[in-house]
C-alpha cells in the first residue's frame, strides 16, 4: 500500500513540475514517470534505511517528495538544452 502512495506522490510531483516550470522538458508523460521513479526510489531508501516502522511514515513520504523533485531537477539540468 505504501508503494502506491509513493507512486501517487511521484505522479503529482511530476505533473506539477511539468506545469509550473517554464522549460518545456520532455512532456507530461516523461516528467510524471521520472517523478514516480524518484519518489519510489527515495521512499524505499528512507523506509528501509532511516525508519523501521511498517506503516505510512513521515520520513518515507518526505523522502518520496524530495526524491521526485530532485530527480526531475537533475533530469532537466542534464538532458535539456540551456
């Protein structure tokens, strides 16, 4: 269930980043997929290595948000023309 929440957070982060950033990026689909990958990876890492409870925890959700946005920012910096 927690993974579904991370996927939702990544989707929302990717969607909002795609809409609010002035750059065109690669499009809504790619931005949301990158957001989902970043959220799931960071949420998994935080849950397994930082917090040990099995329920929805603050560290996992915060890491999912930060991971999604960070991966999107890195992707835009590396793969878009400046």
